[in-house]
């Protein structure tokens, strides 16, 4: 395309592609907060992910880690997996 005006068909194609990629077009208007070349995080919330993991591990592993998972769920149910830092875990372990 040589000029900067997109056709309706081209815009529809772009919207379809973004939808298939799970990207809201409005997200493209916000300033980038991720490093160049990376994609925005879609990490699940701990309250969603921990029950999934608990259902996939062996009973002995669930017994070993279950008490820790309960503490994490009580402290950070609405945080995403990629929002927990090593210092967060250290601070929790000291409480």
C-alpha cells in the first residue's frame, strides 16, 4: 500500500487478525510498558492457576505444597503469576 489511508477491507482484516491474537485494538494506543520485542503478559491470576496446578500434581505433592498454596491464595488471590517477585516471597516467609 503506497498511501497511508487503509481501506475498509484492510481495516477489517487488521481487526480480525488482532482478535485472533487476543489483542484489543485499544491496547495499541497505550504506551508500551514491556521491553521491545516482548509481548504483554497474559499470566493467570493465582486464584485461577493454583487450583489447576493442585489438580495436576500427585497426592503427595499436593500434601507437601498445599499449605503454601493456601497461604499464597489468602495473601495474593488477585495477583498474576508474573507479579510475584522473590522479595515478595521472602517477605511472606518472614511473616
